[in-house]
C-alpha cells in the first residue's frame, strides 16, 4: 500500500477474513517481518507490515513517531476502527508505545519477550554476556540504518518525563508474555506488569526468545488470544 508521503509499505494479511483485526509487529528494530502468518481458520485477521526502509517496504531511516504514524495509516486504509496488537521483542515495545500514544486505535496489546522501557547497563551487560550462546538465536535480515535510527528514537522516547505517569493511567488491556528460556532479563517487563492497571504477566517456562520459530504452535495460540480483546 502507498501511504500519504508516497512511500510504499509492504503489508501481508493472513488469518480469517472475518476475524478480529490484529496487527503483528516483529522486532529488531529494523528487521524484516519474520513472524508466521495466521492459519486460515484463526479467529483473527492478521496484518503484518514491514517497517519503512526494510525488506519490501520503501523509505528509509525514521523515528518512533513516524513508525506509529505508518501503523495508523495502515489501520485507516484497511477500514479498521480499532485493532489488537501483538508484538515480539522490539515489536512488543513498539506495541506498548502505540498504546500510549494512540489508545483509541487499540483494543488490546499482547507483548511477547519485550525489553521494557529501560536503557539499563546491568540489563545490557547480562544480555551481551549470553547472546552469542543463545541456542534459539535465528539470523534475520535487517537494516542497520533503520535499526540505529529507531533505537536512538526509542531511547529518547522512554526518557519522556511523563511516560511512567501515562503508563500508570493506561486504559488499554495489556498482556505481557515472558519466555522462560530467554537470555534477556525479564525484570523490566515484570515491573511494567505491576505499573499498568489490569496488566497480566504470563510465563511460558519451556520456550526461548524466538519461540515463534522453535514452537510455532505456541506462538499461534498466543496470537489467537488477541481475538478475546
């Protein structure tokens, strides 16, 4: 589809045509969309965009505000009043930012294996100490330039003075998933689950970070739960 500034974005649709409209966001930032399609009989209609400047999408480097504006244009172009959002890794973080900035567009969020709203040295040290030994690691195509621009913008966004107050007043239902075999420390997500009113936290003890790849049936099950929002 072509959005308002003339950039063509690649968006893949799957699942049941009459299912609950659901946006699926992969991570990175700046990765091609790597998450699996929904089965034809799933209770969701799944929309999977690639970020601008990545994979089959045109454009280039951009910030969080532009990323969220692109998602809004995709929603409106498909005639969707509001949709569920499912995100993995950085996609989970972006889904949360989407809920904060555009709450009326979202009926609920499922955030899997996110990193939370932090830029913490201890967290980074723990992650980098183990990342090369991660047995679940999947090599995924990405744009280094888009990765840098979005990560820089994200680290600015999470320092916004009123962010924690806005999170503590969020009315969008949020469900966090943490993978028991993830090498990434889960404490930032656990804190968010305590901060956001009504948020839930579910541990998936026997799966790794990239369980969408190693346990696709578990991923599909979690995506289907978006239909309950």
